[in-house]
C-alpha cells in the first residue's frame, strides 16, 4: 500500500532528485521549509501544497536594530544574596547569559524594578537601594544583617530563545535574531506591513505556517548558554512597561514585578495560579488573539491557509483558551512527543484540520554517527498511534534537515511504513469516531479545561523525575476508549459535576496546581464531590490527592479514599495496614510487581473496610474503598507502560461500578489493544511491543477472535 497524501515533507535546496524519490515513497503531498532552509521552484512543483514558515516578531533584523526600544522583555530575579553587613551588593546578571538578556535601564528602574527582603517577604523602599549600571550591581543601603535579598528587574531580550536554541543545537553561526514587541503601535504597524510584503513575494505558498505568533514561551539561558528556566506554557516574554500600563487601565489595579517573578517560581503551571496571573493571561490572550485575527484575515485575503505551530511563540494562543476561536485559523500543527501531546493537538477545536510533526527531528543531535533514529521513531509511533486511533490528527509530517535523514536508509524505510499505516487508519476508520465507554473521565486540577492534556508538563514531553509517575496516567488515557475532560475546582464550585462524568481523577504532589492544595479547603467543593461519589460516582487519587493539611487531615478526602498520609504529626498514633488476600478485579491481570514510579511513602489504611491491594515497605500503594454507592481507588503513582495502562483501565471500570462493560473491544494480552469504529464496521488490533504477541479480542457482542500480531504490528478486521 502506498496511497498518497496526508504527509508533509521538510525539504531543502540541492536535493531535488532525492526529494522526488522520498515524496513517492512516503506519499507526501506537501513540502515545507524549515528554520534555515529554502524551497526551490522545482521542489514546490512536486507537491500539491507548499508550506512556508513565517515569523511575526523576529527575522527582520533591520527593523529590530532601528527600534531597539521596542524589543521584547522579561522580568528576571537575581540570585539571592545574604547580607553580612548593613548593606549588601547584588550582581543582578549572575547566572544569566548576557548574549540573551540585558537589564532595561531605559525605563525608570525605581518604577519598574523591585528589591525584596526574602526573609520577611517585604519590598525594600526604592530610596533604600542604588544601582551601578556598569557593574550591573544593586546595593541595598540599609539591609538587615543575615537576611536574604533579591532584585526583580526588567530585562530586554537580546536574542530570540528559539533562534538561540538552534544555534546551540545545530551549530548555527548567523546573526542573533532580536525579538520585537507588537504591543508597541509602531512595531504592530510594521508587522502588518511586513506580512503583506511577504505574502506578495510568496505567491506560490499555499499554507502560511506561523511559527507561532508573537511571544515565545518562557525560555531563559544561564551564563554557560544552557537552559536555566523553561516553561512551555509561560508568559514571561509577554511583559513590557506599555503592556503593564494598559493592564492597569483595563483591570483597574497595578501589577508588580513580584506578580511575574513569583518568589522565583515564575508562575510555573505547577503553582496554583494567582488571581493576578490569571488576569494577566486573560489580558494578553485577548490582545494576542485580536492581533492574530487581523493577521489571519490578511492571509485569507491572499487566498492562503493559516496554520499555527503549537509551540515556540505560542504564549497567548493556547488552543483551549476562550479567545482562540476568534483567531480563525485553518489548522494547527504541533510536535508529537507521545500520546499526550498527540491528543493536545488532535483535540484542538475551531480549526479545519490538525497536523502532527513526528519525532525524531532531522537534527544532528539524533542523526549522527552512532545515533539510532529508527529506535526513536518506533517509540514515538507506538505511543502516538494509540492516541491517533482514539482521536486522529488529519495529517502528519517531520521537521528539520532532510539531508541528515537520507544518511540513514533504515530510517527512510521505517518512515515509509509509518506513513502508510497512518493513511490506512484514515481509510479503514472512514473518518468516523471510535467506540467509547458510556461515561466520561474527568481530570480535576486547578487549571481545568484551559490546560487540556497539559498537566504535569514542564517542557514538551520531556521526562522529569517528579512528573512521570503522574504523567503516565495521561499517557495511558490518551489511547483508552474514554472521552476525557479536564475540569477545575471552580467548575465544580460553580456548576457542579456533569451527569455524564463517571470517574474523577485527581493526581499530583501536595500543594501543586495538579493536586489542588488549598482548593480542598473549600467546603462547597468537598461536599459536592463527596455527595457525587456517595450517589455512585467513582474517584481515583494518585500520589498526594486532595492533600492540604487541615483539621487533622492531610488527604481531605481520606474518608472517601480510605487512606491517609503520615506527615510526621501523628507518629504517636499506631497504624495497622492489612493487605487484602482476595484477588481483586483491578489486579486480576497483574502477576508481576507493579511499577509505581517514584511512588509515595507513609500512606496508611484509615479503616478496616479499606481494601489494601498492594504495599511496598509496609506503605499502602493501591487501595480500594466503598463510599456510599460510590467507590474510590488510591494509587501511589502510575508511570506509563502497557501493564500500568491495563491496571488503570480495570481501576476505572471498577471505580465506576461498570465492570460488566469492560470487555467490549478488549484484548486478553496487555501488550495489545483493540479499537473499534462501529459506523465504519471495522476494528483494529495493535501490538504495542517489539515482540510477536498472541491475543484474544472480545467484540462488543461478547464473541471473541484469536489474533497473532507481528512486533509493533496491527491488523484490521470487519465487524
């Protein structure tokens, strides 16, 4: 099978004959340029569509240099310094890369900077500190001895962070791109004028691939040119004196540097968002969406499609925000790191189609001597495929430099197989919806639907020790037969719990936005959830769910969960954890030790009715509990794996009291899965392992079929 279409190929100059071959083998119907490459007329004529990248706020160096006062900004916090006398010197650029950022002294520093005594949390009066511009040192004149001080200072961005990343990764040696700020009317006018000029010069472009709009996610480098702080959802680059003044006029109150620096946490998504930060997000999203719509309308006037890359300069354009629909984009494209990021793309509303850029990028960090791009491609496809079958993207492609990929013939062969399989999914499913269980899963956290499929991320699908035990839940869910919603505590407080939700999952470390922290002190939220569970709802808590120390309880739903965590306050109270020896429904297919990832220590059974299903070092790691007509399950952690995916699936059906519905399009072998498309009268069985697997598939009517699947294999059947 080698049908054409649905594939976008990164092309570059000097490879015309090779590109023609790859277009035929991969069935590509579109070609695209990348940052640092160009498309020749010959290559453009080989495809049905031509994608051309476009940067709104970088790349025009002549404009940037002539308008240095309209560069973009950051708010940065100095390294903390301890006062050893009644004055203290604070070198504010220590730990920062002076080729990326520079203190802004063009605007009054006494107005826009802030010195804070971090021992007391008090702001130091402006008259009590001075600044030496040449040395870049702030001196606190009347310091409290042994107190810690920091400076929150406004800084210009000298170098676009993504352009810098490419310099470091791909060994570029080009002029540093200076990012400019469309909040300034002169720059905004220039952006519109430049866009029209570019469109006039790119008549043969069909799709304007916007990379992205105006402000990069927060990415700051240290003095060794390494990443110092990264927040893929950050708004650090959206700040400016002009924007702050506009905010104050619109919202009626003034923001301070601390509202952005946030004690050095920089409003990480792991933090429960403050009212001020949520107001800033709303303020910037509305401004960005309005300007983005103006630009997209111009692109449409030229008869071209507007596609937004879900990354890079995407602050303010998050697709689940309330203003995104106003932009009028035709498509979004994003980097597919796994099943979670695939769903983040495929579930995007208000666009005509979605596209995924698969891994690995054709970059020299992978495509080098000793590199194994096939291995990375296989793992990427295994995880993405599960999610595609449940919520398909319409197109796929790759990014980077094709010349590097061509040096690995086995990789070229493998991508040919992957692109064919991708097209077959669309052919066999007939663009219809896959079978879903008759109840929804709701992920409960502080962000809710505005960060759909975005919890427990630091930087795009990157593994973090403190995240993977929770992120695995999302990865498992991305390929499961459930509709998944993301709800916030405010949603429950204001609207209650929807009747179509069967299971609520709350997962995360204590006091993070994902677990909820002080949201669990709201009696209306707690009472609403408890009543819902008591009447038959299901609740799954992972790690430190509902955690906030209050009134002698750390887990605020300990009565629901049947477990509690010892945090050192009640060591004088004896605990008796009793492992249930009954073979429970949840563990019927688990014969080996369970991987809880980082796990959770000191969790104990609170009553004898709680069924402790697993313990590690005498600490409860899985517990099941009945609460009225409803049920709960506690898990110490759940990294992604086929075995843990099956465990979670069984836990969901048990906690929803729907065990009898589980064996519909169900496989006996945990290394395999089955997805059905009732309207298309077809189903597919997939092998998620690198070995041959045999499995039994239960159809919806209860009949079974025996299947043997090749490594990473799949097989389609008619219903």
